């Protein structure tokens, strides 16, 4: 049976209503994932949960072993994956604590292991990435919102930056000129790796703060934590609506 998984980001190291069945340490040819995979039941559906930054939130975005995470999930049968990513809001409608379902991505990261096809053993592989997120999964998330009414933003271009520092105001201006509406540090290479293994992947981006130069003054961790507490609660509501829908009608 194809499985559904959730990768939790900053502000979501566990799923409160998940009835945990077991934890599984998975070894991969690319090293260890961020932690054991948590198998459990959410709203009567079996799911797998993984905390991207580790269960104690100790792994920074540029050090996450994205390949091991995606490989491990694929190895246990995951074919549908919802990522939860904290982001900064660049444009007016990307207000703190709001949920956004990105439909495009621009990769500004560097030096990350970003492919499973590194050594060319399976030939030179160029995956199609025209539509970086699985449109069927995005549509399920949007349909779930139609029931719970969280007023999420149905499309946006996600700028994936290297971190771990936040951006300068000029960097955010540049991202906006490039057409980005939200900025985060974990969207890539995760989305591309999922595509390489043909996992249907979409993201619930949770706005943690106004991006640099868009709010008043400096970005503080207090603000981020407060907005994430609200936003992640909404992300849980959306997940609990979407997961049974996905189980009933899995993306093809
Ligand atoms: N920039 C990059 N990544 C982020 C931000 C931000 O402002 N907020 C949360 N993740």
C-alpha cells in the first residue's frame, strides 16, 4: 500500500493527534535521515512523520540530509509527501501566520547534495521540473481548505535560500524582482529529490515573519515563534482535513 508522509519543519517537530505505532531507524546509501521515521495513525489513516530538523530541532537547514530523508521515506513505501516549511512573507498578502501552497520555486541554495543521480551510473538524468510541486496534491490541499476555511494563499513562488542567516533587505528586493512571494531555507533540494524518486510532493508553507525589510525593524525569534505557533496549528487543521481525502482518492 502506498503511504502518505509528512515532513514537519520549524515549529512542527511532532503531530499532536498522531497515534504513534512505532519508530523506525532507516539506513540509506546517503547516510542517516534527520531521525527515526514515526509510523502512526492520523484521522484513521496510516501516515509516516519525519521532523526535518530532528526531533530536538538541532539540524540547521543547510545541514539537513535531504537525500537520506527522501530516500528513507521512499524505501518504506511513501508515494505522497506533504512538506511543511516555515517561510518569510515578501509580498503584501503573505501575512505572518498565513498558510501558502506554493506552485513554483526558484533555487538559490548552493553546496547541497541535490541529486540521487550524481555519479552518472544510471546515465545522465534530467528530471522534468516545469511544475515542481505535484499539482494533484496541491489541489487536494486547496480542496481541504474549502472545508476548513483557513483563507490560505493558493499559489506562490517560493525562493529557496541557503541560510542559516536570514536575508538582507536588498536580497529580498531582488527575490521580489525575480517573482518570488515567500522565502525559506528548506524547499530545495527536497522538492527535486522527491521528483527524482517520483514521489508526489507539495508544501504547506507557513509564514513565520515578514521577510527582511518588509516589516518594522529587525526580525526577532520571539515574533517568529509566536506566528509559527498560530500558523502551525492551522497547518495541523489542514493536514487533518486533507489526509483522509488523500487516503480516499490517492493522487495517480
Ligand atoms: N527567510 C528565509 N527563511 C525563513 C524566513 C525568512 O525570512 N522565515 C522563516 N524561514
